[in-house]
C-alpha cells in the first residue's frame, strides 16, 4: 500500500504528534507493507496498478489552486480509480479525488468547519463495504475550509452533516473520499483548535466551546482499519 502525502502539519503539532503520514500509519494495519510517497514534492510512486491500496492525506494546500504537483497527483488517482485499485482520500485527498474525476472543489460558502462534529450516513451507506457496519450517526474530527462543492458524475453520496453536504462518497467499486479525519485523535484535534483559536475568533467562531466539545471519534477512526481489512481481503 502507498500513503500519498500531500502536505505537512503545523510545526508545533508535528513536534508533539508527528506528521500526517505517521498518523495514518498508526491507524492502518501493521500487517500491510506501506510506503509513503511525498506527492507535494512531486513523488508519484510508479503505476497506480502496482499498489494494493492508496491512501491520500490531508494538506494545508488548496485543491482549487491547482498546483502542478496536485494536478499530477489527481491524474494519477484517476488511473487508480479506473484500474479499480482501492483508494481512500481524506480531506484534501477527498477533494482532490472529486476534482480529478470531474467534480468541483473550492471554498465552502459558510467558511470553516473545525472540531468534533456529527456525521450522518445516508441509506446508501448500508450496502457500502466500508461504511455498512458503522452507526447511522457518529462523531468525527474535522478541520477544513474547502469542500467538495459538486460530486463527480456517478459518485454515490454516503454521508453528510448540517454544515457539509458531502462528508463521504464512493466512486466506482472501491474508491472513497471522506471530508472528516479518521487519522486524528482527540488530542490532535484539540491541538489544532488551540493553534487555530485566533483565526477562529476572527471568523466569529467560539474557539473555547469548540475545544470543550472535542471528544474521541472511534467510529470515524475505524475507517482506517476497515480500509486495511478491505485491501487485505482482496489479496487473499
């Protein structure tokens, strides 16, 4: 499996918790042989078909900026989806997947969503191999200013909440995007909010209430082990 790293977290958070790729490695199965490729630095690891699974991380970058490395990574992901290589795109990865496949990613009209918030699954999730065992509603860690504004043609919407209509989708048999962060612990979420607090206040959000509202999100985090199991089952 390959983890496509699309950015780096805040320096203070990295010093305490490690970087994005390390958070994913903690949540994915240690039985998988996992390689990290730095897409932001231009690394695209061979042909997508060479991999049993692909995970795409979050990023402080913006998909709508259409940076060269990002567009190249998007084209690479399209090949993966067409070859039915399992893909899980998270936050930036979710938006990049949608954009690359003909949807639209951009700034959310209502600004930022951050903190622990509930995600609601749609009836379509009941038959989805990754989501079908999850409860209809569950808390998840979120932090984003851009969103999937329009899903690609043929995508199946799986989850939403009051703020974000596109929290999770599947396209093809085995490519998923999730706006929320299954790799975040509650401690990482709290650390993000503390770093963001001055900006949140300027944006009219209640930083103290958001920090107080952080709680564990085990159902959301279970997506990484579920994706790992899906990849392993395909190898058997």
